[in-house]
C-alpha cells in the first residue's frame, strides 16, 4: 500500500530470447523488481514491458518509449541489459535524469547523477551492446549448423509450408501446386509457361500478385522441397544421426530427376540448341561464292608419293579399332567446289579474333556504352542485401511486415537489373569478354553460339579458295615442305574491318 509522501517508481521488464524458460524469467524479474522497490521504500506506479527478443537493433520498444514519456520518478529494472539495449538507450535514460535501480546491482544502483556513475553505466552498456553483436555473429554460424541438423530455417514462410507451434507442416493446396510444377517441368514445361498458367488460374505467390518464370524457377530450385537440407542455397550434408524436420513434397527420385534436368537445361542452353561448329554457314566458297557447312568426312593423310599431276597422294587414316578416322570439314554445299579441314579454319579464326579483341580500343569503339560491369556489381549488391534482410528476420532483428516490403522491393530491382544484363549479353557476348582478364581462356570457355556472335559482331569474313592445280608443296621462299596445316592456311583469305 502506498503511504503518503512515499516516493514512486516504475518497473521495466523485457522479454528476450533466452532459451531457459522465458516467461518464468519475466515473471521472476517483475517479482524481484517489486521486492527491490519495497526495500527502497518506493511505490510501484506502473509496470512497463516489452516483448522484444533482440538486444542490439534499434527497433522501437513501445513499453520503453511509454515509460520515458511518462516521466517516472524512478526506474526499477532487473538488469541493465534488460533496460538498455544500446548505448544510445542509456543516453536517453540519462536525459530523463531519474534514479535507476537494478536488482542485480541493487547495492548502490546506477547513479546516473554523477559523472562516475554515468561512466560506469556507459561502460556496462557498451559491453552489453558488444555481447549482443557477438551473439548475432554466432547466430549466423548457428544457422549453418541448424541446417546440418536437418532444420529448415525461414522467417518468411516458403510457398507450400508453414510453421505451426514450431513444427513445419505443409499447406496442402500450395504443396499441390508445387508438385504440379515439378511434374510439368519434368515433362518439359518451361518456368515461364508455368508462371503464365498459374497467373491465369488466379494462383497467387506469397509476395506480390504475379508469378514470373524466374520466380517459379527459384522456388522449384529450393532443395527443401526435395527433402534436402540447405543453407544459403547450398545443399548441406546432414550430421550423422540427424533427420530432416519436415515432410518433403517430392520423392527422392523426383528430386534427383529434377536436379538432373536442371543441369541438362544448363548444358542445353549453350550447346545442343546452338550450332555445333564455329564457322558452319559463315564461310564463303572462293570458287562459287556459296556457303560452306560442316561435313563429317574421312580423315586422309598426305603421303610422300605424288600422282601424275604432282599432287601428293592421300590415304585414309585408320583408328586403333580398325575403323576409319573421321574429321570435320567445311564443304561448299553449293557445288562442292572445295572442302577444308575444320580444325585449321577454327584455329585461324581463334587467333585472328583474339588478336582483335585484345585491342581494348577496338572493343570500346564497338561497344561505347558497355555497362555490364556496373550492372553485375549492382546485382551482387542487391543479392547481398536480400540475404541480409532474410538473415535479420531469421534472427528476429527485423519486423516481418517491413521485411516483406523490403524483399519485394529488392526482388523487383534485382529482376530489373538481371533483365538488363541479359539484354546486354544477348546483344553481344563482347560485354562479358571485356570483363575478363584472360582473354584466351574466356574465349575457349564460351559456347559456340557466343563465339559465332562475336565473330559476326567483329565482321570477320572468310573465303576458302580452292586448292589450286599444279601447286608446289614446297614453300618457294624457304624451300621447306609445307605442312598439311600450312598448306590449308594458304587457301584461307580473311578480312576484318578496321575500327
Ligand atoms: Zn563452291
């Protein structure tokens, strides 16, 4: 009971994310605070509390704010780190200029009225802020460990699942859509097709209104649906004796099929759909002007014997298993005037193109507005920020509604940047080439289609002249015998526009 003239105080309690029976903790804290108030002969006017699980964000605490606004005569709290999460919280309490008592240091309380008392308080606050930040770092490595223990960590629930009383359960109608997605993709449907179909059927994603191909893809590539634990999109192996903590939507067999298909599609995009040979259709026949295409023919080797016309006689080459060795040749498909071994032409083209590309000025002149690099940086940055948001929410350091808004915005910007980059790349693979330090390696790693685009961009023109009759097989200048290769190269005329 309050007695007349008795000084008053308020109590402040805060929930935090301790794993040791939290509710009990808060109740005990309040009891302890009341005991201390009684001992100090203070009348408790009000108990302010916050359900705030984090120690180090600047997230507003309504209870704390209300308490400061009420201008109490004194504050009683259990421990300094319950009242003050950040050093700046302390400064605000100092500004209020009232005595503050802590159960854990009740002997002399926190004397905010003297410089020495404030210095002690600031030191304590600085260290508890440090501890909070350390805890956050530990949390990040902890998430990896959780994944290895078979836990699926998410803050924004994934499509198809939700958390009910701490258990991850399927949302049946969404799980059905996901399964449908996998099944159709496995039968050859594209992600874009799926997105359009789902939009048409009024099926909505969790964020935003519309599906997009990229979004469907990203969703289906989530290994958790296939029962595989992962952390930051990387599949992780479970620690021994651990099991996944959710029911997968796919059977292991289905997930394996999907993963294989994904790899195949990646390969397909750069190879199967595209021309197999570097210059097929891009060479002109020096005799009739017709196009030359690749043709698989018997490999023949020149002998030292010459025929009546003085040409070396050529004989088929056999493989170890007795079959004839084959080689790819470019052949005039118009009148069959000429044919030339593919590897000779391709090697020459490689040399010419690399020499040209090595000249930075040339590439600059060709692509004055090359903005692939800044875009790549922007994309990396946006991806980082998206990961950060996800992480913050995962640790309860960011409000979910706010995160959802942020994520939607980031995803949208990411998609825009990626679309731009794709457009630039489709325009010309040269923009990628320029980002590379080692040109030859980069060139060799390019898909044939990309190489062909570059060759076309550069305007390289090749004509294959016929093997002229009566030619000597000896270089008139050096007197040396032409090699097969040198002999072939003599027939290639090429032109590359300047600038
Ligand atoms: Zn021809």
